[in-house]
């Protein structure tokens, strides 16, 4: 009875409290992309909120229209004068059409502590981008030439208040509330009626709450060892043309011709609002389309042949991750090749990883097993040691970290795995005196940067420019590099490309020499733009016999010739033209074959249109002015649909499902790629001992597309599959497990691709020996890092709680507590009374029973 009474009273009090609490203001989590804090070796940039968050009333600046209204110095001064009468700081609503670093700096300096935060509104009516501007810093090369004169430097600035980019749906709702509109706000506005202006009484108007707390401050030198941040990076993708199929052994030992592009982009609103259409996606797509063209049988046959009718170099492909933050992807690969570190501890090979490198006709090479990832210093993949480096003198299995006998040739069963464990243990130590491999010579590096533009700043069709690195005449060690550069420039002249069957785009190629010549200090030609990855290969290209460092771009003097939105949220698909991207891919494919040593006529034949059966044209005719011969323009469009969807992801957008997740594009579904492909922010490096490396969805798309077009490694078991798990593991063995092989499921078939990933993180940091944190080895490098954070959210509230509401909730709480206490006390008193009566009755019954028994005995 007492327990029941207490429960009833407590339940009644709780229901009453919940009924009162349910009267709190209505709220709605806004669809936003926040500006977050980043750290480097010297400080921090970006935005954050205090740990407790920020709650502030809204204030609309201008009229919120597509043009944003006028927000000049005078308007900001008037706003600052008005802010002196505010009772509390406010969160400003401004249009994306007027948002840039200059405006944000003026607002901060004019309003001071009255500025609680900024919400940048994306408007659906904006059919064309706003006036061109770039949030990047003013990019200068080592000779002082300015490549990005319109840069505001916004990306490197720090703000003490939160800044978020609001999606078009919620932007409408916010404007409706801030202007006091009488119309009903749509469902995305949480059904709030916009019936009250907040201009005079912000206490009873809508408020916004920011929760953008970052767990690290200061510099990356402080947070990386402390474990409160992670380095920016991820995994780059690379491949070698011609390694799969027959005849691959003829390519081993040849110098390399690299085709490179970047995978990532950035903006002030990093994750979710870094489209990077011209900055990054254009090179990614053009490079993938060129790779697909070069993977055709005729082109592969030309690459694998030698002599006067063939090639003398092998083409390597790379899509680097982390190039937006100091070229960390390309520099990491080059440093691992040019300055290999001795591996102290390696992961032991499993049974499924005992496959050997293919030799002639697909046979396995004796005595040369795949290198296993190094655990100290940590490297998630060691495939670069097998493919991109020459064997050490004597042919020993250097870099493998184990004896030659571990895992006998062809062994793939449990016995082979067991012998490996006995020989090396769980962590295989490196062999004493292990040889150091030398990186394969680099003949040329051709980087793609900002190609396929819709038009120039003057509205004309873009012109491709060939940039080259100039080696100083005083550098005697670079004599071979200077000679190879001159040869490469001649090979890629308009005349040579015309003979190779290039389209009008390729035939119009020009050397970029005019812009930096004024600052070249006596040297001829131009230096490479600071955005291209070719410059990272200088240590390899300078070494004997020397190589050329080149870049193909559609600007000559500065980026604004074709991309006024460099590193901006407005660098979207509107900046690209599919036909121009196809032309650029065609030019790149032909340039690769020319740099590899193929004759122009052979290139024209290998990349020519297939001759129709009823054609009367002469044999070998090249259709130069038609659509690019071997470049699949449908593939270009499919890639753009994946990497640059029409609208930014967000709840309710057409390219999302009901849960808000991005719906995969057709090509991604076909290749089994998951994740958000529309975000090209660099992200953080996630990999470690016992942990599979985290690969960005765009890198996975590139990896799996290449795996589907390049010939796989011969000899791998072929079977049908539905997922990658169906292809991994040593099938048929009792201890098979995922991760035992590199096989993947592509279009229902298990393949062992010749496409790999490589770590991308700053060359100025390394993992600690225990793998739990990072240590800074070179503080002179930026060493970008991202803090840990919790849930980032921006919430719109109908109004602030009134004092009466707070008093009512307090009274309800006191009443509920008092009622519950009284119920417990009364119930206990009643229980004690009942127990006393029971005891008295029990005593009487015992006495009566005793007396009766006593009389019976007598």
C-alpha cells in the first residue's frame, strides 16, 4: 500500500511537471554548414563557440534578397550605432551575395562584443554566382609572383564567434521570422508563425543557439602530442598503367611519367560546402577520363611495347589527397620514395596476402613477396615499395621486414600463414642490414589544374597553357632536368599534339611564359603555379637522369582568368563545361603517350576512332575536329553527377533520402561506392595498427573506377560476388577472414586491381611508437590539424523562456518534490500503524493458544 501510494504521487507529480515543461518554446535544428577551427604550427584559424554555446536573438542585415542589399562601410557604421542600444549581443543574418572576408572583418571590428554570431544565407533565387571573390590567401611563388591577387585571406583568419552557412530552405524560414512576416513558415521552419518583429523586443522574438565547441586551441604542435586533435589528410590513390595483363614485365625498371591531379578542395565552410569544381574536381575528372582512354587495348599495347614503335617509359597515375593544405599528399609520397626511413616493425603477412608480384605472362616472381605495412614508423600501405622503387643491389627482399623463406612461393594456405607467424611473430622486426631501395627515375610529371572551364573572365573559350618548372643554370646537378624539360616542352608543342591527333583544344596549347618573367631574375620561362602537385616531385626530378615538371592549366598569369571563386563555396558546377573537360582529357591522354616516348603517328593510331565497317576513309585517318577519340564523355558527365550534384546536400534536398543521407549517383551505385561524394574537404587522417585506413568517398570512387577499367593482376581467383566481403579472405580455409587480400567486388566480379592508396599526412609529423598520438618532427612546416569536437548544431527557438515560465517551472518542481515527500511520510506512518496492530493481534493469538495447550496438559 505504501509503495503504491508513493508511486501514484510520484507519477502524478512527474506528469504535471512534463505537462508544464512541454510548453517550452518550439525549436528546429537548422540545416547549416559550420565554420570550424583548424590549427597549424603557428596558430589557429576558423571559428568556434564557447563550451556552453551561444544563445542570441536574430538581426537581419539588409533585405536578405539575392543581391544581399548594400553592405558597405557606411551601412556597417549605422549598424554599429544601432547596436549600442541592444540589450544583448545578436546573431546577424546576411546574404551570401555580400559575404566575404572584408565584410566579416568590418562587422567584427565595428560591433565588437555585440556580435554573437553570423548566419550566411544561401538563396535559391540566385541563378548566377555573386561577384567573383576568393577566400584564399594571396598565393605567391618563391619568386614573388602573385597567382591569386583577388584572395582575401579569409581561410587563415580566426574569429571569436560562430559563423555558419544556412541552406536555402532554412534561409527562407529565418528571413520570414526576422522580418516579422505574417505568412506561415514552411515545415522546415518548424511551423513557427512569423507574426512578431524582433526589432524592439528581442526577448520575445526568435533566437538562435550555436553549439560549435572545439576541444583544442593554440597550435598543432601542442594538440597533436596531447591527442586533442588529428592531422589533416587521408589516402591518395595511385596506379601504374600496363601492370595488369601480359607483357607487364617489360615495364619494370622503366622511368616513370606521372599524371597527377588533386582530390580535395576547401573553403571557409570546410566540410559540406567545398565543391571545388574548377579547383579540384576538374582535374580529378579529366585525369580519370584520360586513364580510361589509356586503358583501351590499343593504348595499353603501345605502352607495353618498346623500340621505335613503342614507348620507353611507364605511365603512373596519382590523385593526391590533402593538396589544399600544403600538398601533403604528393609530398608524403615523394618523401617516402626519396628519403625512405628504415622500418623497425612490420605487420606479418596473412595467408591471403602471400601472393607474389606477377612476372612474365602473369607468373609469380621468385623470392619477392609483397611488402607488408610498416608499423614503426606507421605506413598504412607499402605497395609503393614494390612498384615505385627499384630492387636494391643483390636482389634481396629489402623493405619486406622478413626473411625470404617466410611464406614459401605460392603458399596461400594455413601452413604458410603459420610459418610466417613463427618466423616473424605478430609484429615482424625489420632485418638487420636491410637494403634501401632507390626510387624509379622520373622522366616527367604533368599535373592538371583548373581545366574544362566554362569560359574565361572575358566570356571566351579557355586556352590551355603549359607551365614548366625552370631549373637554375647555376645548379649543375639539374643539368639532366633542364635537358628533359626542354625535350618535354618540344614534345607537347601544338605541332606535335596536332600530329598526335589532338582536337582543336590540344592544338591551341601555349607555353605560359609571360606572367612570371618580370620576376624571374634572369631565368627564362615560368615557374610552376603553387597549386599544382608537380612541384613536390622536384627531389626526384632533379636526380640523375633528370625529369621535367609540367602543369596543364587554363590560366597563364593568375587563377582569376578562369576561376574567380578559387576555394569558394561558389566554385560549383556552373564553372565547368563538359565538352571542354573532354577535350582536356583527350589532350592529357595524348600528352602522356608522347612523354612516354611514343611517336605522334602511333599515338594518333592508338587513340583514333574505331573505323566504321562501311567507311571509305583511308586507313589511319584521324578525326581531329570530332569529339575526343577515345575519351568517354558520358563517363565525364557521370563523374560530374557524382562529385558535383546539382544542389548542396541537406535535409529535404532532392539528392537526399528521407534520412538526409546523400543518395548515391548511378556510377557510385554501379561501383559500390558509399558516402558523401559532394563534399571534397580534406578531412583528417584515420589509420593505425589493426585499423583499416579511412579513405574519402571521392578517393574510393577513383580507386574503384580505375580498378574497373585497368587490367587486373593475372592469376587472381575469379568468382562472382555481391560485396567486397565475398572477395576477401582465403576462401575454403577455416581461418579465412576479411582483409586477407586486396580483392574487391566490381560489377559482380572479384578483381585484384593494380590500384593502390598511399598515406597523406604532413611530412613534418610521425606517429608515436605506441601509435596513440603524434609527434612533430619538423615545426617549420604548417602541419595542419583539426580539433576533436562533439555534436555541432545550430538551433532556431521560437522565443526565449519568460520569467513567469521559469517561476512556474520552479513552483511545479517544488510542489512535486513536496508532494512526493509527504506521500512517503504518510505512507510510512500508515504502514507503521498497520504493523503495530498486526503485532498486537499476533501476541493475543499466541497467548490464547498457550493457555489452551496448558489446560489440555493438565
